[in-house]
C-alpha cells in the first residue's frame, strides 16, 4: 500500500485577543459595514403612492433599482456597469497603494470571521482556554459551550441571510410573510443558503476560504510593487531573536547539513492551513543564521504575532500568500515592544523598497510617502473620471424620457383622398409616483398634421411608474411638398402639462416621391 | 500495488509517469473534493433512474417520475390557457364596439390580435398590414366590405367568396371582355381613370358606358357599394392598380379575390381579437358611413 494520504485535515487556529489601534480600527469598520448591511433595507423613503417607499430596493420583477432619490430602470444599466468599473479601479488603487487592505479590513469573509471569533472568545474564552477545550474530551461542559457558540453563530448566519432578501422586496411585508410562513420559496431558499454559507465559512472554513477558494490573493500579488505598503517584519531589527539563541544556532547548523528537508518545508505541498512561504526578495532567510548571533535583535520570540494571527501564519517568515494584512500582529508586537522598552514598529506597514534602505542604516520613511506615486495617481484619476462621468450622467438625465420609432413597414400609407400618412411609435416613460399628462406636438417646415391613435386631441396620459407606447399619425395633404418628397425633417415635442418641462426628438416624414 | 519512488525535493510519492524527465507528483486530494466526486456519481445514478436517460432502439427509458419535456410544455400551455380563460370569456361576451372602454380588455385584444394576425393574416396582407396587389391594405381608410368592428369581425369569421362557409361575403364582377368590344373597354378605362381624378361619372361616351354597365354595383357617382364589396372608383386607392394595362385586364377578365373563413379555424375570441387589432391600425370606422 502506498503511504500517501488522500486527505489532510485543517489545523485549527485559535487567535488570541489583542488590543491596539488596528484592532480598534477593525472594530469600527466591522460595526459600520455590518450596520450598513443590516439596517439599510429598513430605511424608508417616500416616493408617492404608486412606488415603493424602501430607500434601497432591487425590484427584480419590474426591473427597477431604487437608491434613495435615484431610480434606475433596466435601460440605464450603464450606471451599475459604471459603479462596477469604479469598484474595480478602486480595488486596483487600494491594492497598489496598501496591498491587501480589502482582505484585511473590509472583505465580508474577514468581517464575519472576526464577528464569529468574537463570539467564540466570549463563549469559550481566549486562546489558551479554547486550546484546552479543543483537546478536552466531549463532556457535558464542552457540549454546552459548543452548542451555545453554534447557536449564536447560527443566529448571526440567519440574520445575514435574512437581511439579504430584504433588499429585493418590501422589508416589513417580507418579514411578516417569512414569520407567518407566507413568503415565496425562493426567499426561504436564499436565507437557508446564505445562513449555511455564513455559518460554515465564518465558523469552520475561515482562513481556508482565503487560501483555497478565493482568487484574489493570487490576483493581488500581481498588482503589488516595491512601494506598496504591506504588513512586514523588520528582520534587520529583530534578528537574531533574543530567546533560544543558542538553540537556533545549533538548528541552523543542522539545517545546513539537511538542506533538502528545509526546502521541503518551504515549498512542499501545503495542505491544511499552512500556505507556502514566499520569501521577500532581498530579505535574507532568517532560518539560515545569516545574522551575527552574538548581538541579539529586538525580537524576543514571544510568538505574540503568531498567536493573534487569524490565518495562523508567522509574519516573520516574510510576505506570504496566506497573509491578509489584517495588521493584528502589528498591534500584538507593539504591545510587547512597549513592555520591554523597545521602539514600536518591529512589525509594521512597510514597503519592499524600505528593506534595503533601512538595512543600510537609513531612517524609516513615513508610510504616506509611499502612497504618492504616478501609478496611484493614475488609478485615482481614472476612478474619479468614471465617478464624475456617472454623476454628470445622473444630472443630465432628462426628466422626460421619450423615444420615437418611425414605423417603416410600410413607410407611408395613402388614404382614400390621397393624403399621405406616416406612423410613429412614441414611447414615454413616467418614473414618478403619479400619472403625468404629456402634450405631443410637432414642428416642421412642411405643413404636417398630428393625430394620436385612440385619442381625441394631443394629450396622452402616462400612468405612474410605467412606460406608455402611443401611436402617432402624421399626415400631409394630397400633392403637398411633404407628400411628394422622399424625406421631410420633423421634430416631436413632448410637454409635461403639470411641470411645463419639454423634451424633443428629431425624425423624418416619408412621402411618395414621383 | 507497486511502490513508486518518492520525489527528493518534496518527499511526495510520484505517479510513475514521466515526460522528458518531468515527473508527476501524486499529491493528495482534499476530502471535500473526494466526497463531492462521490456525490456526483450517486447523483448520476439516481438521476438516470428518475428521469428519461438511457437510449433504447426507438425511444429511451422513461424514468420513474415519467417526466418529459413534451409533457412539461403541454402542462405550461394548459396553465397559460387556464390563466387566460377569464379574459377570453370576457372578450367573447363583450360587445365589440364596447371593447375600447375596457382598457385592460382592449390591450389584451390588440396584443392577442397582433399575434393572430402575424400567424394567419400576414402571408397575404403583409406583416405591417400594408397589403399587396389584390390584397387590401388594412392601414388606410378604404374598406371594401366595411370598416366597423362588427363588419371586420364578420369578414374574418366568414371570409370572402369562400365556398366552405355559406355566410361568406360574396359577389362576382362580370368579365366584360365577353360583353363589351375592346374599343368600348378602352373608352371605359379612360373614363374610370378620369373619375379617380375628379371627372364627371356621367360625361361623354365613357359616362354612358359606365352608367349602363358599372353603376349598378359601383354606384352612379362611382363611390362603390359595400353590400357587394364594390370598390370606390373615385378615391386614390387601387386594389389591383390604376394604370391602363391593369384596368383593362380588370374590366376584361374581372377579379375574384378570396379570403378564408377564419371562423372555421380560429375560436371566437381570436376572431374578435384580430378584428379589434385590425380596427385600430389607423383606418377603423366607428360606424359605417351613410
């Protein structure tokens, strides 16, 4: 039998609690982002009797998107496309400037995992208690703690899936329907799927989602450059580590002898929570003992940075795929440095270009100076350009939306008295909550008459929140110039009777050319 | 099982496959992947039992659920028919002239009628209802047999000169080639062309011929007669054409335009829908003119 395993288990990670400025920032972002997510569907916005009063609503059935005072119909989908382009450029900008800052602070996977970890810590205690509990047999006590934790996780998952469906229909009505079991099956299915994914991704898969499922770590690696800020360890300041100097020296010598094994550890198949370590270029391998072993560095090898890491990695191994740059190791290390009276920033936001300079004795460069680069400026400019374009497009949106389609089958009709008639399909949209009356008229150098199909006079009513197709007949008297020439220019005007707003479209009248 | 050699660098066993010195590692699969794979196999087995799957000589296994795409289509058509039953009944019961007062019913009738028209009428009358030589244009304001909703519906239901339906609209213009001399026909063609330009229907030798042979159906003034489907000869519209050659042919041989009796093939709701649709194309009359 082969000794190859078909499967390798995930190694559980028990991140320790940490406090500091980045942890506070992450709490703030967690509260704000989750707050926006859960609260938004419940904000009301009055739009008149015929329209929904939910501030943010994606109305799939009627193909409408409501965002406070903005209403977007399906033909204006370019606004959504523009927002997606902005989101893409925004990620380019942030990745180029701050590395995987999205992963570390704002990614839903990170935010919900953070929330689930907080619950875990609250129920089962901090790292050591959880480690003990993990190894403990399944006693009543362990069951009680586990079930409590899972119940709270499940409740959060349910709230997450529940909040999602509220974006697609009136929230209060849907909540009542869900509770009274009257909601559509798709609502329950969506809630069930999102509850399950939240529960599993946030509670059990956690860092595995980032390492194995998400393409972003790979994409982002290609978008970073020397001046991109990322979380890194000042090995030139920290090495050799203060604790176990002698032991490490012996190990280093042993590793030189057994080099293949060392390579194996660095580049072997990584299954179960430990991603391959990709050493930073220009950073000496800390395990090979390239430092002067006699003068200890600032790192006391307390492992605080490893213990707080939600990905379970050691940042001192260098930049690596599994690092989501959540910066919790910075907080943990700063706390220790302060206790032992050393300057903060042994682990810090650094750029790759900082390493050679600082190693040569240069002073640390302010983080913000890394941000001002042509590439970032270009991304920011493109992002602003698309944003300004969208805002501009939003403001020049005509209050009256009219399209005119001349009927070309046939181009004209001869009536019994010889009159030449053209037909036009005029579509008028009314996005407002009340019906609107539009007066249609035409302007042309030729003598043309306008008539509305099925109506006396020239006023057509468009009901609230709909588009109306009004067929319009235009006639030219027998033998007149318009009746006998191939094309005559004409302009349709639509006027909102109530507001006096006007809009026009140009088209042509076709006659019978002799 | 043979023991394959281990890779030096990674310590992972190889599969034994080698291409130009490059060997394939036998890395383990994640368990979730394996279980997903097994689940797909189980799914496949269950699926082929429940649904039509295995091809036989002339058909395929029907599956335990007895489901088929054809059955599904029939079900959906039945569901649509059921959903429409109410408004179709209303369409049949409502007086044709009163349909426009009911906005929902009118909209339904026009859209359903448009579909009927495209399927059954557009072959002759054109997809835009603009007609062709011998097939009337339905967009204009000239009607051979009447342009009110009831009259249009009657024409659709019973057809024109259709032997399958005893109630079909029927008339026959004589072939004057057997009655009049060629010179007389030439004079008549000249006279009819003049009438379309506003000429006096009774004037000259052509007027005499017209009053004697044509006025019985086309009227003394040439305004036509809808009871017999005789076209108005004084307007700007020609069914077959107003040039000398076409008119000579029409008078010499006569015409015999036919239309199927759609009442034999469509249900009453469809007949009424298509009549409503044709009426609102631009030429419909509220009541027949006096």
